[in-house]
C-alpha cells in the first residue's frame, strides 16, 4: 500500500479511522435498558411497583446473542465506546466500498 497512490478520499478516511481507534476503547452491540426485579424480597418491585432499570450491552444476534450487565459507574463510557465502534465501522465500510470498486476495475 503506497500512500502516494491513494486517493484523497481514501487518505482522509484512513486518517479519520486512525484517529478514532487511537481515541479510546470500542465495543460492539447495542445498549438496552431492561427493567428487572431486585433481590430484596420486601422491595416494591415484588409487589407490582416499578422494577429497577439496568443497562445491558447486547452483542450478537439469534441464539449466539449475549447480554452483559453494565454497572452504573461504567454507563457513560459504555455509550461512548459503542459510539466509537460504530463510527469506526462506518468508515471501514466506506473504505471497503472504495476497494470493491478498485478490485472491479481489474
Ligand atoms: Zn426492587
């Protein structure tokens, strides 16, 4: 891969991707707030009152899908890391489109 041979669009996407990757952690999946009963037997949630919201990261789909509880102290980061992953993925997709076109040129 010769940098001089890259299109300006390609160079721009690559440096953007590098910046995103260098800026911190990344996680894939989606974040969902799920309401659950707690373990305190006399809590209102066991008597029909509102259940407790918890944040979960859901990764994968179908039978292989996994769900991870995100502690309160990490919730803000979870959203940031997910956004970073999605941004990087979007740029990878654009780069892939460029290279598909290149492959098809022969
Ligand atoms: Zn409860």
